[in-house]
C-alpha cells in the first residue's frame, strides 16, 4: 500500500477514469459484488485486495488497459471464468486490478481449409465445441469438465486434463499460436502466421515460444487471442465401463490403456467419490442426461434401447467398494474403434476388471460440459481437489502411499466431518493423473454461488464458517502435494499452490527470471505465481 493514502484515493479516480476511456465506463467496476467475486477462488480468498475489475472487449483494448495499469504501477490478476482453486487469480497484494476476460469470448475465425480456429482468450470450451460441431470439426484436446464456462485462456495458463486428453494430451498440445500482451502493453505474436501475419497456421518457427506461455500461471503475459489446431470430428465412438477390485489394479490397467493409446478419454473414481456422485444424482438431472444420451445415438431405435438400459441400470450398477473406470474410444472407422475397444477389454480383463453398464461413459460424451453444480458437495459442503501427474509405472505405488496417508488421518477427518475420494484420468501415452478430493463443512464464496445453477443452489443448505475443518484440509492438501512432489511428479494449475521453482535446476530458474524481466520487469502479473515473481514488486509487496 502506498504510504500516502489520500494521494492514492485521488490517483484512483483519475486512473479509473482513464480505464473507462478505453473500455467504456460500464466495463470498469468497483462495486463490492464484483470485487468480492474476483477476490476468492474456489479454494480461498486472496490475502490482498482488489481496486477494480476491468473487462476489456478486444485485444486492442486489452493491450491499452494493461499499459495503463502498468503505468500506474499496479498489480494485475487476469481471470477467465474463475473455476480454479490454486490461488492463481486472487489478489495477493493491495490494490490489485482484476482483468476479467469474459467479454473477450468471440470465436474470431474458423479456417477449415487450414484446419485452424482463432478465438479470444475468454471463449469457453463449450462455445468453441458448439461452433465447430456443425462443421464436423473439433480441437484435439477439447476441454476440461468445467468447460461449460471455463475459458481457453485459463486452460492454457494452467493446463488441462480430460476431454481428448487420453489421446491428444493437454490443452497446450492443441495450440498453434498465441497473441500475448506484455506488461508494457506490447503484443507478442507466436508461430508461423502466413502472409500479413494474420493467419497463424503452424506452431513451430524457431524456438517454441507458445510453449513458454502455456502453464505459466499468467505471470508472463495476458493471453489475448489463441489459435488452435483442428481435426475432423471422429465419425465413430464407443464406450465401455469396467469395475476393479482395487485402486492398484485400476491404475495398472489405466497405465496399459495409456501405453496402448486406445482411449480418447478415461475417467475413474474410487469408492469414496462414487458415493458422492450417487448422492448428487437428482431426478431432474437424470431426465436431461437420458435425453442427451438418446440424442447422441445414431438412430431412434438405438436411442430407445439406451434409454431402457439407463432406466434398468439406474445408478446402482457400480459395486460400492469398487473402482469404476469409464473409457471412450473414437476413430475414423467403426472397425478401428472396435479394434481399440477389443484391446481395452483385453487389458481390463488382465487386471481383473469386470465389464459393467457403460452409462457413465456415454454420459461423459453426451453431456461433456455439465452444469458446475459440483463446485460444492451434495450437501452444500466445500469441495477441493488436489492432483499429481504421475509416471505410468509409479502410479500404484504413489496411490498406495496416499492411501496410507489418508488411513492415518481417518479419525481426524471423521471428527471434523471431512470426507475424501479420488478421481483418476490419463494424459496421452505417458502420464496418469491421481486427484484426491476433499469435502468438508465450510461456508461457500460468491464464486460458488455464481457457478451453480440457481435451482440447485436453492436446494443446498448454507454452512457456517468452519476454520478448524479448513485448516485440517489445508494441512492434508499440503501433505498430499508433498507426497507427489517427493516422487518427482508434475502438476497442472500450479498457481500459488504447487511447488515449481524449487524443483527446477539453477539454470532453468535463471532463464525464467530473465524471461520475466523482459515480459514483466516490475512483476505486476500475478505476483508470486509459479513461485517466481514475489520479489519483483517492491511497491506492492504485502
Ligand atoms: C467442477 C469443475 C470441474 C473441473 N474439471 C476440470 C477438468 O476436467 N480438467 C481440468 O484440467 N481442470 C478442471 N477444473 C479446474 C479448472 O476449471 C480448469 O483448470 C480451468 O482451465 C480454469 O479455467 P478458467 O477460465 O476458469 O481460469 P481461471 O480460474 O479464471 O484462471 C486460471 C489461471 O489462469 C490465469 N488466466 C486466466 N485467463 C488468462 C489469460 N487470458 N491470460 C493469462 N492468464 C490467464 C489466471 O490468472 C489463473 O492463474 C475443474 C473445475 C471445476 C470447478
């Protein structure tokens, strides 16, 4: 905080007026509701404060806004849909300006002839899919489960797993080019961009600069426009679900699925998470979901058969103490998909996997971007996942260590009302994600209320503040991260939560500091993100 509070107040008015000149007065907000919403992510509030929220509407406005905030020496916290939980976009110093990308949500150009699509960074994954589907096109990685609202810019800044991830890897692996706004407002454009520079068509042209900005936690610049690679939407898909007796058997099977490259998506749960999912299932949700599954089938007869199977199977087709795995294969030909499915069945059987009703696998494809009601638990309790990307061969051993850790805390968790579960998925042919999940009684934030459908929110009880339970979860989360880090695991969503700089060699650290000193010399972008920038903002350090 500057020493002279009065001077700051005077400067603030002129500063806000300057921003309003760029974006229009409706697009600069200091109202308490906007500030509160952007001050806490799904995990916790930031330790600093917001001065204003600014909503630029184009790359040009974004560049001018960043230059103006930079000239005022204030920190900037870029925000997509705010669906993260690692302290990435919350204010950690006083007088931070939240840069909300939600108005920059346009799909700028689809070029089927070049197999590229260019979007503004605030475009959601669901909007992109909706625009591409009628053209028979798709991006290779096509979104996280939060993609109904979560943005492509947010997804590239912290990397994503899930839809398409099993075959095509993380979100950044679909990137062709980025238009980055640096701290002084300059625009840096990556990739080979065709004549005139406006038709990015290929990522690699010298060193891979796009890669530098992917997974950067928003500390190297603001993503303004993004060009992604396209594929033809696969004409065929098939679904299977298997149930495994132990987590270790499940993870051995998932590792072999990855090596074989058969699954475009795979998603598994432990018994704890299965219980939560069953508790959440509401009749209204089921009716909508059945409709979506029917619509996706290729004939009405097939659709009716699926509806009948779902009605018969209900939600009771997973044994309560087992580990269900849901797998989706896709491809250009029915024969290719059938061959992948046959391989999947063979692998599952090798680990004792028993085939079960494949409804959930179908639902993943039919409703890939469900409403964000799962930002809270089924009884309104808080929810927080934590994860590690683990080597295929190590997954069972790391899982066993995590299980031991949770078993040792079972009494503590039970007394505090903390419940846990796991989600598992795969990324390309060479990594699995193990994601422990916590639920605990604690009050919700504005970001939860905005994300959840009003009708669902109305059914949830409000829960009082419970710092004691949160402290237990925070300590357990930190310990889980320590276990992953001890195995040399990688992390997405590094934000201000996962260790990064401490595991890098000295030369890497120096290179990243050097890059930072060029793109953001005063350290105004997300200070402290990636564990890199905290010391770079002498005026505004807390
Ligand atoms: C119900 C639910 C399901 C989820 N499922 C998945 C899943 O399947 N897979 C998965 O990977 N994650 C998942 N997530 C986590 C999260 O939603 C994703 O990581 C998502 O990519 C966040 O995008 P966002 O637009 O909300 O980003 P935000 O939360 O707004 O921001 C994330 C980070 O990126 C930075 N940032 C945002 N936009 C920009 C920009 N334009 N330029 C520079 N920096 C920027 C922010 O400062 C912050 O550090 C889920 C979350 C929820 C709540």
